[in-house]
C-alpha cells in the first residue's frame, strides 16, 4: 500500500469477540505484538461483537490518534460471511462518522505461506509439551491442554 504524503495509517486488528475474557485479552496482547512488528504508529484491537473495544471504538481511537487511513485486519483464518459482509458493514458505519478518512478491510490469513510455518510450529510445540519436553504454551497454560491420548481398543464391527 503506497502512502500518500502526510498519510497516517491506523491499523485495527479485529477478531470475532468472545464471552471469555481470556480470549479477548489474547487479542489485546496480539495487538501489542503487531504494533511492535509493523511500521504504523497506530495499532488498536477490536472485537466484531460480544466484547469491547468494538470496531467503532477502535476506528474512532485511530482517528483521534491522527490516522487519515484506517486499515482493518481481520484476525481470522479463512474468508467467510464475517469478512465479506459483517466486518465491512461495521467498518463502513464506523467510517461514516469520519468524513474524508480512507479505510480498507484487509484479507484474512487464508493461504498465506507463513501460516504453514505457524501451524507446524504450534504442532511441534504441542508434541514437545505432551512428551514433557516443553512448557505449556500461552493458550493451554493452566488448562492441561496438549495431552497425548490413546484410542481405546475396540472389537471390530
């Protein structure tokens, strides 16, 4: 994306939103990680529904912080109705309060080549944890996840 002169990009990282506070807090931590990795000085988390901050709140905050363009990046794996309909409608409504501000809804991760590395790294860590060779990851911490199980022997039908 080429920057226009004096353009300030605000990035909103949006997930679905959850009734579970721990899940919503993970998005906030991800937004901090994204802010450390991207060249944009404005990065805000948002939830499509069920939790705050909403897309409207995050969009408003980006503009208040000086964004002239707001890019909404869905923290979703694959394209679906939320990406094609729900999020664009919520972003358009948020943008309507800010005449002259440009906006874009980016694509979900989809088949991005780095996702294969992420899947492989997560599986390798879970295997190592199940073998007692690694600590629980941030997702399973305190929940006892990633336990190797063995299917019971059953009589053939």
